[in-house]
């Protein structure tokens, strides 16, 4: 994937693990664009994520709108990676019956 928003002055940085985050925050591009897709305004997004500057939200959304194909491809890849990680975790740690096991453990220690 060849997204390089830093060269354009867009406040996005790769966190070293392939995730683009708004510079100076832990807020991912996925999170910000997801909120935008759900109909949140830039002001609402900045209010919901107090570490975000309103100007950075606008700049990130503008970058997305100008590079929709590339960013959408990045977002699909992030979703695919997330699903892959979830499948590996579920294979390693059976989620079926987790609530019952936790409640039983609580009773043992009480």
C-alpha cells in the first residue's frame, strides 16, 4: 500500500505496526473515518476524541475525500488484518463458555 500522507502535511503517522494514527494521538485513521461514515461532523469527532485538534480532523477528512480509493483500500486491509487476528485469538482461546468460566472462578475466590 502506498499511502504517504506525511508528505502532504496531513497529520497522519504510521505507528510502526502499519496503523495510521492522527499525529500525537492514539486515534487511528480507521476510527476517525468510521465516525465520519456514521455521520459525525468534524466538530463531533473532535469533541468525542479530546486528543484530536479540530484542524487535524478536517485535514484528515479532506485527505480521505481526495484519496478515497487508496484510503478505502487501506481500510479494507486493516479490517482484513483485524479479522485475521480475531480468528487467531479465538482459535487460541475458546470464547465459548467464557462468561460461565469467569463466574465460576469468581465464586471460587469469593
